C-alpha cells in the first residue's frame, strides 16, 4: 500500500502464457459483433467534426475518463483536433471543455476504432492512458491487447503511447504489438513532472512505479 492507492495485485506473475495464441487468433479472425447504435451515432458525430475542422490532424485519447488528459493534450497540441472517447457517461459529464480543439464523445472505444479504420481514418497519435488492467489471470481477453479489435490499432495510427502502473500490462501489450506488426515498442519506467490525468496524479501521490510504452 502506497499512500491511499494500492498497487495492482494479480495472480499472474508474468506475461500470460496464452497471450500469443489469443492475439494471433484474433488477428486472423473476423470480428462480427454488431456495432451498437449509440457508438454509430458517436462515430457520425466524430466524422462530422473531422470533416469540418480546420486543424492540421487528429489525436485520439481513448478511455479519457473525465477528459482531463484530453484537455492537457489540447494544450500541448493546439493545432490538432483532440478526440476524447469515454464509455462512462458519469465520468464524461465531469469533462466539459470550452477548448476549440477538443471533441468529447461517449462511446465504446472498440467500436469507434473499428469504424474509423473502415472509414480509412488515420490519427496522428493515439493515447491510451492507464486502461483498466483487468489483473485477474482469467481476464486476459478483457485487456486491450486481448480484444479482437487490437490488431486494428496499427491501422488507426502508427504512433501510440500507453501508460500503466502495472508492468505486466505494458509487457503484454508490447509483445502483442510485435506479434501483429513485427515492431518492438519502446518500454521505459518514467518519472512524472506534471500528471496528465487524475489516475496519474493518484498513482504519483501514492508513489507507484509508472511505465510508458511508445510506438513512433
């Protein structure tokens, strides 16, 4: 226990032994789950914003929560349209923004990724900041790299940054990315100067070790 936030506890000691088989099976299979209507409507809204924007290009902030990270990114990249996606309506209601280069949508990120790829949309960079680690061993398929849409991510953007306070999650994602693309991401332990999200602030104050995975 560090500060007031526990570190990730898991019955998994290293990279899941079924990771490769799950990732490769998903890569070679067609994902046929119907797109939910609310996700299609959210996608239509995103496309309208993209087509109507005067900004240079787009940056995606998946699982943006209260959109604090989205607004931080908007300040760092004032000439880009920053799209924040969050499934929780409760969290997103806290994330209202008046910044002209921020678009916030309530949607399931997996469906949005699928629709963007089908539409031929590529974003300049994709941020996935502190996703739910699903630390129980039996929950591998609930992690992003265990989901059937994972192999679409390289088509969505050739630049990605993932952050987590659980090294196994980072290592699994890196292994899965290499299996799909042949490219090995850079993984580092890093020190935060200014938190980019409430989760990151919480982990910093609790003295967690933080890890970053980047693909350029």
